[in-house]
C-alpha cells in the first residue's frame, strides 16, 4: 500500500491521466519475503507445494463463504 511505503504512484509522461503503480524498495523486499512463504511452509510441514496450494485455495473459499454469510445474515449467523 502506498501509505505503508510499499507502492508509489507515477503519472505516465505520455498521458498524465494514467497513473502507474510501482513497488518501492520496501515493497520489493516484502514481495520477496512473500514469495518464500510457500517453500518455508513446505519445509516446516510434511506438505508439498501442491498441497499447500490446495489448502490456500480452500482457505480462500472458506473466507469468501464466511464473508458472504456475514453480509447476508450478520455476525450471529457466522
């Protein structure tokens, strides 16, 4: 996020109506750390990268379902 110093906005020189987003050095460092997470999890568990990917997909789906339930029914339903 820009407020956290990880992104910067740049106006395109040819068309100043367009705004480009670019990672700052801090953003690139965070990206490098994030890319290492699946391998670190694989090393710390008996899961391989494919299993970790499946788990991540399942967690994303669960989060979406819980969010939809909260929006439709309020906190008591979750």
